[in-house]
C-alpha cells in the first residue's frame, strides 16, 4: 500500500485514477482547484476513509509541501486542458501548465536531496508533437510548433517545457520521473465544455441538434478509454525501466472526426445531421490544426504488457449511457 498525491484528481482522468488507486488499497491525497474539474467526479469515493481531498491549487507551494509529507508517489495531472479553453485563454494555459509543475518538481527535488525518493508521473500530451507531418509519432520525433502569434500552440509548448523540466530533474538530480504523452482520452465524466469532441457530439445528439464538425471532418484522431490510460500510467509507475523516459499512451486506431460523428449519430438517433463549421468560425482566424495524430505504442508495449481493452463503439455506448443519465439526474452538463 502506498500514499499517492494526485493533482487534478477531480478532473476527468484524475477521478478515474483516484478511484483505481483507492480500489487497490492505496491512500490518496487530491489537490484540485476545481477550475475545469468538479468534486462531483469523485462522488463515489468522496467519503472513502483513504481519500484526503483538498480544494486548492498546485501552484500553492505550502499546500503541495504539506500534501507531499506522506506521499510515496505523485501523479501530476493538474493543467489547463481543452482546445477551446486554450484558444480563448492562453495566459491561463501557460501559467496553469508551467508554474504548478515547477512547484511540484522543486518540492520533490528538495525531498529527494533529503533522501525521500518520491516517484512522479507527469501527464503530458500528443499536442507536444504540434504539427509534425509524420503519419505515426514516436517519442523521439521532433516537436513542430506553429508561430507564437497562434495561441493554440501554447498548450503543446507549455507541456513540452514541463517535460524538459521533469527530464532535467531526472538527469541532473536523479528524481525518478515518468512522462506520459496522452493521445485523445475518452470515457464517462469527460466534459464537453472545453471543446473535447466526443462529449460535445454526445451532448448534441442527446439534445437532438446537429453535430458540429470542424473543417471538412477528415482530420483523424485515436481515442482510448480512460481505464486503459489509467492502467498504462499506474503500470508504468510500477515498472523501474520506465523511469526517466517518455511514453506515448492511448489508442493507435485512427478514425476521422466525421466518422466519429456518424458513429455517435448511429448510437443515439440516425435521423440527426452533421453541420460543418470552419475553424475560423469555431475559434479564430489564426487557428491552426493538425490533420492526423497517431501514436506508435512500440515503446509502451516493450516496457509494459499493454493491450487496449475497449473498442470505440463500446466507449461511445458507455459515454452515451453516462451522459443520458447525467442529463436526466441534473448531474454534470
Ligand atoms: N483528456 C485528454 O484527452 C488528454 C489528452 C492529453 C493530455 N491530457 C492531460 O491529462 C491531464 C488531465 O486532463 P483531463 O482530460 O482529465 O482534464 P480535466 O480538465 O478534466 O482535468 C484537469 C484537472 O486539473 C484541475 N486543475 C487545473 N489547474 C489546476 C491547478 N493549478 N491546481 C490544481 N488543480 C488544477 C482541474 O480543475 C481539473 O480537475 C492534463 O494534464 C492534460 O493535459 C489529457
């Protein structure tokens, strides 16, 4: 049994991780400022005797220091997430993604010098590949960003800084870090409010309105179930060979966004339509996207035993069922 600190533990991925860690018998402290997450995501475990929940920011050094006192493992997930949020609030994005990571790593670095060896998982993103035109991304590929006048790239760049910093703490100070680059993660409790595509489509379908597809819809992404992602994170943290390394995490099965919309329509109401919207109308004139984003999972598979358990059709059915219930009971919108 371990004591784990999860920053961003009231978020979509964080809440699933917290439930999993508690089910394994671990003690879990959560620090979440509830900016995009909500305590309701932890409703099933909020009174669990091994859960210590704090509403607060990971940028609060005193709070992090206190929560680290008993920690043996840290999962740092707190971040500004979602294309819509990033496009509209680049200052918040950069600050939320860089400063708290500095605090967490600095505190862990000090503890490490004092002989407390606390391992940390850094949640990074496929966005760090930017608009690299390769078909399949490997972890050592170049990061290719657009100009700084396009705020969209601030998310990937800020996460790349986090990665550089975490890897520097490993190489210079010996702090054990594991970096996971999540590709699109989906499942119950993901909010559509910040531009995430699957919950946005499901919400529209359940309201009986057309599904808004950006651009021509032929851009492709790979969608992994949050449980497969939690399994990957926690297994990597239990694998000594993962330390000091970066891993793509997710699904390697691409689907176009238009086909994703069609699958949601088929699952909810086949009479629904798709509405196309330009990026300019959706975000701004200087928005840029990348056409395809497919991970190589070769490194992940050579390090842990990994086979995704969830097919996309099953994930869509699960998200539809969850969202339907949430709308009926007045839960997360
Ligand atoms: N969902 C995806 O598809 C995806 C893809 C790539 C990377 N990621 C990464 O995974 C992590 C979790 O993302 P998610 O999808 O669960 O998003 P989320 O928005 O549901 O979770 C982020 C959580 O962090 C909290 N938070 C934000 N800033 C904070 C701060 N300063 N201090 C404390 N808490 C703070 C939010 O309230 C929220 O609960 C993030 O680091 C994100 O960059 C997610």
